[in-house]
C-alpha cells in the first residue's frame, strides 16, 4: 500500500477509539523538500523552457517538481519596494522584482499545486544578507519603536493579502540571513560595542507576533548564514531564546564554498575545522525544541566561484554536473538521519542564466546579467528548451534519481513503509483516521502520516 504524498501536520489531535482506548497524537513534524523559485515567472516569460531527464518539455515546472521529483515545498522572497533598490546595488539587478503582486500570484500557483508555500520576508527593497542590512527606503531613519511598528504593519498587510488570494504561507521567514542585523539595526554573533540588540529583538518580536496573529498554523523561521560556526550559532540563538522570541525553526544557509564540508570524515586532516552535521547536532543539544531547516543550499556545476570563497571543496565534489549531483546526494544522505532536521530547500533551481534574450544591446528578454551556475538546467538556450543536468541516461537499471539531482531530493522524505496491510475501510472514522497493520503492529494513518498507538510518527 502506498501511503501517498505527505500533507502538512504541525499539531494534530487524533481522537480515535482504538481497541477500547482513546488515542491522542503528540505534536508531529512534516518533512519539507524543495527549492527557492523566486525567479521562475521571469524565466517562463523569457526562455524556451525546461526539459526533463528524458528530454521531454516540461509544461509547468512547479507541478512537475511535485509529481515527478516529489518536492513538496517552494520558497519565494518578497521585497517592500523592489523598484527602489539600495544604492550599493546595481539598478539593473533583474533578480530584485518580487513585490507583493508578484509573490501573491506565485504563491497561489504553489498552493494550487498542493505544495507548501515558504515566504521569505527581506524587509528591504533589495537583498538582505550578512553584508547588507539596510531598511526599505520608506522606513529609513525611523526610531527603533517606529521601525518595529513598520515591520508589524507590513507583515500583517502582506499576510492578509496572501490569505485573501488563497496563497496562505505554510512557513514564514522573518528576515533573510539576519545574523548581523535587520532594517539597518546592527548586531553580531559575538560581543561587540555598538550592537543594538534591544532594537533588533524588537523587530523580531514584531515580525513573529504578526505572523502568529495572521497565520497561526504557519511555522516561523529565523534564518542565519553561519551554519557551521557552532560558537556564532550558540551566541545568536541564545540571545533570541533569552528574550523569548517566538519562532519554530532555525533556518540555515549552506554553501560549501563558503561554509565548508558536511561531516567529520570530510574535514579529517584538513584545515577546515567546521562541518555541518557537527553544527546541527550542537544545535539539537543547545536548542532541543527547535527544528532545523536548510533553507538555502546549492553547488556550482561549472565555473567555480572566484570571489569570497572560503573553502575549496572540489576534492569532495568536483565543479561539474557529477559534482553537483554528488553534493545533493551527500547532503540528503547526511541530513536525513538527523532527528532535528525537517527541511531542505535548494537555492535557485530554476536558473537558466540570462534567459533567452534576443540581443545584448537592447537586452530584450534578459532575465539576469550574470550566471550563478548552481541551478539544475544548462543555461545554453535551445529551441526546444533547456537541458536538465544529468550524469547519464535513464534506463531500466538506472532510474532518474540515480542520474539527476532534483529527482534524488525526494529521498529526504520518509520512505513508504513495507509490509503494510489495511485493517479495513470500516475502521476509518469521521476524522479521516484509518487503522492499519505494519508487520503485525497496529498503527494509524492520518493525512498521509503514520502514527503508532501513542501518537508518535
């Protein structure tokens, strides 16, 4: 029996009479796998499209990733006024286009596809990360209290609009890579004079509280970008813990060329002392109630990055299509056994480089001016679509997940159980709970999840 695709369960109360006893399920966690597709509408308008591992044209990338690759989550960023970019960004940054109307339409597509919608608030008119913590132009210069009120008002407004459009987010990032600050308020993951933790924490409270009020079933993520630095993570998340910031998930970015290797075996006898698995296990010890998601990750399949590179991990994963596939496979295989990790989202999987622009002088059809070379499709345009990265051809002995990274990502999800026998349709109650036998043991199935008689998944 195939249990089918997983559906969202954050807190589930099962009231089922089973063998004369009342069964109550504990809080359970769904696993999320997918990617940030914030540029997909731009590529759809300005490219020849995508081809799958068999060379067939993909009609709709979102539904294809759900049905063929098993993805169940899609992340989209949102800027306040993306037409008012910060002065330190080029005015021609074509990737800064995600205003509320854009995000509403894309979020509705995600929900209509039956997937989870992860909304990424930047609280800025342009990129927010460790080196850029600017406020939107309309909020610039405000006091801490006014800035917090602006965060709250804006968050409420965005979420109300999305809900009205049938695009209610299931997960919400209150900020993007915000370990060093937000909306112009600076902090550090270590003691530093001049840090304004009071003002900064006020912004997080304002954003998180607004999400709780508008979307009480959504999971709240606090996203940082030093995933392998145990000292920084301990200092930073303890600051939030001690101030009772209300969030659910520690969100991490993980790019090996910036953050190092996956595990202790890879770093043995190397100068890189950090590794992701060690750091995540440390987070479990320090913050046992918090889940961990990799909300961004990627690996180059050509043109190794030359700027800001901290680690050369090409000995583990070559800068090639094979190396990209091996990275995704190793990431999934290393994180799947970790009990506190519930999510993996690949960064910019839809990347098709510049798009299929007509001519460089007029830039007609231009989507981006640079190539990231970390997506899953070759940037070179063809009349029939862009070829997906694959390490070989699919055959009777070599399925798609053995040659193509996006297909492999589904292995992060729980596997269908073996030896499942349905007890009988008469044992399905009004709440949708069904009793089944797995290898002689009695279990309950609810919304695609399996629980034992104590409510444990």
